[in-house]
């Protein structure tokens, strides 16, 4: 059995296939970012999924693509977790940017991620290249879920939100300042907490205020991430992630403005990863 996982900080999509590429089952767990969560939390989140645990001894290979898996220490943590749960598996752990690339293209392109976090890579047809090192949600991640959550909270508390929008925002969330600070500075996974607020932005994206916030965020992403590659106007630019999927109209508007070529927009890369690994098994 081959197990493929696509993981972010919020959720992880799993799919199991046999040696002929036939789907055996799909499963979902909470996010498994080893740069954010402890080994115990990662373990508990996997073990909470009965579908995975019922087949744990039958898994021969795991291809795990995840946020936070771009450096050595988090990869070691995650490997320890996976090998303890799936003792018979050969484990391959790679960062989520490679999942995005492998799921959408085999040709040169720029591939972007817009989900809880954000990222951008150039794929030359063989290897991926990144020109900047990500410093995480508190410094970077333009146009991500946690970016938009941060902007919404700032605008609400600085009284920059339109009154009606602010009233509805407050009806949907606990905006007690002490509770917010507890989640941001004392509890684990503040990036996912911030990203939760972005759901409201997407649900109300047709308002003038929301459009301004969305377009400003995507424009920052284009300037800081996509335009760093000198050949960006010559290549298709693909997007992976829930925010990219729900904000594709706004992405299209700004791509026309910057004369960029929009490629595929996929909410989840998992199906593309199945095709990629089956062809190379």
C-alpha cells in the first residue's frame, strides 16, 4: 500500500493506493506542520484517524508533502512520528512547494501556494528553485489566510472597518482582546488561528472593503513573490490552495494588470500527486 499525504497547518489530506494505482481509501486529519506542532500533537492527530490506524501495518511507502518540512529538524521530528505509527513503511518527506509542483506540471512554470500560509517557486522542468527563505507567518506569507486574518483584526481594533462589516464580523467571532492575545501569544498554532478569520473575508468578498483588502494582499504577493523571477511574464503561473481557489477572480484581475499568464488553480493537489507517483512507481 502506498500512502500519499498533502499537509498544511490546518488540515492534511491522505489517499492510499495499491501498486496498480487504484484508490483504496481517503482520509483527513488536522494539520501536521512539524515546525509548529510538537511530536506528541502530531502523533495524536494521526492516531485520531481510525481509517489510517486500521491500515497502519499494511503501508509500504509514504510520500508526505507538508508545510514546515523544508528544513532538517522538522523533517526528523515528523519522520520519527510516522515510523512509530507505520513501522513497515519507507518514508519520503518533502516540503509542500514540491507537492504543488508535482501536482500541476511537468513543464517549466511558476507555482504558488495560497492557503493558511503562502509560498512561490520556479520549476525549471527538473528542479524547483526559491529565491527567498520564508520567515513564516509573522513576517511573510502575503495573501495567505493568516495574512488576511491579521489584517482583519488590525482593521477592526484600529476602527478602520466599515461599521456594518465590523458589526457582522463581531457576530461571527469572539473578539475579546484578552482571548485573542491568548490565542496569539500563549496557545499553539497562532497561524491557523489567524487564518480562521479569513473565512469571513471570503464569504463577504464582494463588499468594497473586502475587495480592497483582498486585492492589496494579492498585489503584495505578486510583487514580493512572483516578480522576483525575471522570466515570470514568459511562464504559466499555477496556484494551489483553498484561498487561491476562492479568490481566483481577484487573481485574474491582477494578472491582467501585471501581464502575467495564469495556469491552473487547484484547491487540493492530492489527486495530481496520485497521478505523479503512479507514473513513477
